[in-house]
């Protein structure tokens, strides 16, 4: 049952996951429900997929009266970000965890020398500007919640889903790599700024994960994985990433901030 505390703020932890209608975001929302979070699921456009995902998230929770909501918002748009947070406030009254998951790959892989300004702007808007300013607004709200003292035992956190592309150079999708490298720096910046505010900030760096995003390059990665791209020779799953977020969400890394968690089958290891 949903038990409000004396201030009217629920005593249950709440997560906001961007891009939660499918793929990694959907799995993150499911794993968070499993560890008893209520979840606000943001999605870009596909309401049907978001509704289906919210049913799966609800089913994953063993908690009676788990609260799951969906909210359409383009995280690249300032007014949409504001509305997303307003709705989260109205429906849940508090926020413990922000997961910056929403992201896009370039519509077409293009050699660096032919890359377009349009694709660059689009990728940077969604993958970096959106999370940068959503995190800013969320951080202000989390600080407000902490200083109000209304929520006992409040240990908020922020997680961003970057990619091995934050450091591995792919000249046929430079815009994606630059956006993820920026998101990686964003994690360090907010970690440094928010430590004194009691907010820990983490980066999860997935490797090759089987989702709609990678469906178009499946054969290429099948071959690369077979040939030893990562020491663990398999595709990653959305659940692999979801579990890493759940570990953070359950407070398993209290003395770590700005930390990078590689969920990549060991791809990052240099080998000789
Ligand atoms: P996906 O394409 O299956 O899902 C992305 C989600 O983000 C979708 O729900 C989509 O609607 C949402 N989204 C896109 N633009 C949005 C916007 N402007 N506002 C709100 N939501 C928006 O992709 P996948 O694979 O689940 O990726 C999730 C995150 O993980 C992305 O940030 C991606 O860059 C990252 N990632 C994925 C890897 C993979 O191999 N699939 C590897 C490394 C990182």
C-alpha cells in the first residue's frame, strides 16, 4: 500500500527513467521495480510501447500498490523537460533517482569527412544537451528535497547511460562518439558539484547490447563478437544494464561518485 508520510510525500523511492518505452530503458525500469522503486517512465513518441512497457514494469514489482506512470516528453526540448518534472512532482511527490538513458544513434553511419551539421546537432541535442539540463533541474529539486528535511533517509543519485563510444573512436559516427564523451564528462562535473549536496552521480558504459538500436548492425557485431571483440563472447542484454542501475539504486556504492561502471563484457580491457 502507498503510505504517505506526514508531509504528504510518499515514503517510497521514486525513479525517473528517460527513454523507457523499449530496449535498455525498459529493462532499467523493470529492474528498478524489482528493487521496490516506483517509476516514472519517459518516452519520446510511441505511447503504445510505453503502455506495454509500463505493464511489464508493474508486473516486475512485488510491492503492493507499486506506482508506475508514463510521460511523453522530448528530452531535447526545454519545455518538455520542465513538464516531465512537473508531472513527476505531481504524481509522485519526490525523486530519488534520475536515469539519463534516452539516446539516439545517427540515422545513417557516415564517414567523418562527409558528416552533416544536421546529424551533429540532433545527436548532441538528444544525447547531451537534454541530459545536461535535465540533470541540472533534477539536481536543484533533489537539493530542495534534502534541505527541506521532509524525507528521512534520503540518498538521491543520478545515473547516465553513456557507451564504449565515449572513448572508442568510430569515424563513421563521430557525432555519437562526441555526444557520449560529453555525457561522460557531464558525469564527472555533476559528481564533483553535487558531492557536498549528498547526491552521488554515476556513469554506466554499456558495450554492444541487443536492442532495436543495434538491430540494423546485428550481423556485423555477430562476426566481431565471434572474433573476440570482448573477452565475454556474447551480446549484452538490456537486463545486464538494468541490473547495474539497480545495484546503484539500492545504495551499494555509497562511497563512490563519478564512478564508471563498464557493462561491456570486458571490451575496455587492453589485451596483448
Ligand atoms: P533504443 O533506440 O532501443 O531506445 C532508446 C530510447 O530512447 C527509446 O525509447 C526512444 O524513444 C528514447 N528516445 C530517443 N530520443 C528521445 C528523446 N528525444 N526524448 C525522449 N526519449 C527519447 O536504444 P537502446 O539500445 O535501448 O539505448 C538506450 C541508451 O543506451 C542510449 O542512450 C544508447 O546510446 C545507449 N547505449 C546503447 C547501446 C547498445 O548497444 N544498444 C550501447 C551503448 C550505449
